[in-house]
């Protein structure tokens, strides 16, 4: 016999949580901008690693958890996954740079590993791109530009792995595409903040393509 009382009512909080999407989009945008500038060759250091773990990573993961609270399965899946993406990719680079930990690997192996990592997320992003058509045009723009970015970077890293790091123009192209992605994500984040504050449309985000 169960010790749990039967036929108990389900309780829901009457006060909704604040929209976590602007935070998730902002964390994603800033980290994408920094890494993309690095890939485009005009941010020549690894400043993106810290934000990848704490802003694009942890903050975005928390945004995803709050989307679960708001019963938004699309937002929860997107933010949680890309929060884990940034933490995982940042950790991968840290380990790759740690003396002795991955010392037995050649640079070509690391490029090949990064390519498979990016390719895997491109698969995930493809069906999220389809799902974004039911959100709004701004969010669709984020996933569309991200799809292009991931594909270019995957091709670029595969190419680098098989040409001893030569012909990196695919990676540079992916970097510039990533900058566009960051700009679109920042716009969507700004729209969420400003529209939410004003209680009306300040920045348009467009209607869903499918209702």
C-alpha cells in the first residue's frame, strides 16, 4: 500500500517567473562574438574561454532550467544544450592546452575532434531550426545563422585536420558567420529586455512562420 496520499491536487505557483530568454540569448551572443572574432583572426587570444564557461555556459544553462519552470520545452532544450555546448567546448580547449594531458595528440587530431563536435551540434541545431519557425522571426534568424556557422566551422576544422592546418579560410568564414549570429542573438535579447520593460513592442521580433 502506498504511503503517498491519493487524489491530492497538483499545486502550481500563481506568480510566473521572469522570462529567462534574454539572459540566455545574451550569454550565447557575447560568447559567440568572442570566439567568432578569434576564428575570423582579429581577436588573437583566448579571452572567450572564461565567458564560455560562466556566461555562455553556466548562465545559459540556468536560463534553460528556468525555461523548464516556465514550461517552454523549446527554450529549455535550446538554452540548456548550448549552455552545455559552451562549457564542454571551453573545457576541451583547456585540456588541449594543458601540458601533458593531451600531449600525445597531434594538432590534426584536435582539429578533427573539434570538427566532429561542431558537426554533432549542427545535427541538433537542424531540428531546432525547424522548431524555431514556430517561435518568431528573430529566434529563427539566430538558429539559421548558427546553422551556417556550425557547418562552415565543421568543414573548416575537417579541412584543417587533413591539410596540416592550411587553407583556414573556411574557419575564417565561419568566424564571420558567427559574428552575424551573435548580432542577431543580441538583437533578440535586447528585444526581450526592452519589450518586457515597456510592456509593448519597442523592437519587433516578427511573427512565427507557423502557428
